[in-house]
C-alpha cells in the first residue's frame, strides 16, 4: 500500500531535485545539464538587483498574507458550523454544495468573476446602477485586485479545506460533551473547551504546512486576472518567472527564482515548527 505513494514522491518530487543546480549554471539546452557553464550566484544577484524585485516581493507577500489571514481560518469555522448540524441530510447537502467549486478549473472561476464584475453587463455593476450608484471597473482596479483574488480562493477552496477538520472533529469522544452538559456547559462552552482544543494540533500542523508554500500564490489564477491596469499590484514571482524565465527561455533564472521561494518556505516551516514545539505541540517532525 505504501509503494505507489513512495514511488510517486521518489520519481516526481525527489529525483527532479537535481535540476535545481541549473540555478547556478547558465543552462543551454544544446549543451545539456552537465556541460552548461557554471556561473555561481549570478542569477540570484540579478534577481535581487532587479528594479522589480521589491515590487514582486511586496505583491507576493501581501497576497500570501491575505490567504493566511482570511482564507485559512474559514475552513475551520465552516467545519465547526457543520459539526453542529444535527440533521444529517442537511449536513451532507451543504458539504456537497461547498465542495463543488474545488473541482472547477481556475479558468472557469475567473470566467465567473468576469461575468459578475465586468462593466459591460456585469451583475454587480448593473445592481449598483439600479440602486443609484456608479459602475466600478473592478477588473482593472488596483484597489480591488487583491480582494477579488482572495475572494476567489475562498469561494473555490474553503469547502474542500473542511474535510480534514471534519475528520478531526469526528474523533472527539462524545462522552466529553455528555460530561460537559451534565456540568451545565452550553453549546458555546462545549465548543470552546472541548471542540477547539481537540482540533488544535490539526490546525497547527496544517498552518505549518501552509507556510511551506507561503509564497506560492497560484500562477494560473493570477495570470488570468492580470491586465495592464492592475499589473502594478498583481505581478508576483510566479507570473514573473513565466514572463521573464519561461517565455524568454531563461531557464536558469526562473529556477533561481523558484529556489529562492523554496528557501523562504523552508525557513518558515522550520521556524513555525520550532515555535509550535515551544508551546507544547508536536509539530510535523
């Protein structure tokens, strides 16, 4: 049973890791991996000295922070609400309803956002006009870009994120709730003193894992939402790698950017795991 998963990680995750060495080479496809000239930290120096680096880092950091602050807590909240439902049919119906967006591609999700938010017949703008307001160009606005992107992530992935938390909640001993009710604890106190402590370790582990991909803001979604008007706040490392590294064939430079993101993720995972252990949690290792 372990073998298929083990082979997957060995072949698709660990074996390709040798490719990170091209971040220190001036990789030329016709010369091959080993014969391409070694250039040391040239590509990293180029990245850090680029005029766009601070803008890219700021945009990526803000979007990643939005995902942690606004998206990460929502699956926990939804799972707690679903756990309080006593009508099993209703619970399953709501679960199915909120899982569906996860299976939609980002092309579909962004297309739905365009239909709702466009100034030419968009539902939101038409509603604003009907109530006496003015149309807002959401899709070309720097002020609305991050809000829209974060909202899309919330709508698409919140339901799917509840699965692990619901599984953790199913393992809570029902006798604890019975004892609490006998002691006069209401539903709010049962939630605070039994339910949340029971899933605290799961929350911390998932938060640590989430920090590992902190700077991965999602290329496809951001790329589809970008235009000339919002690029100032929407351009992130993922789109930069595509436009500068991949489109122009600068594979070594794009690998250097990816390695930089991975190092940041590693530092965040190790640091958060250390602090988790300091407060008495198990962490991930």
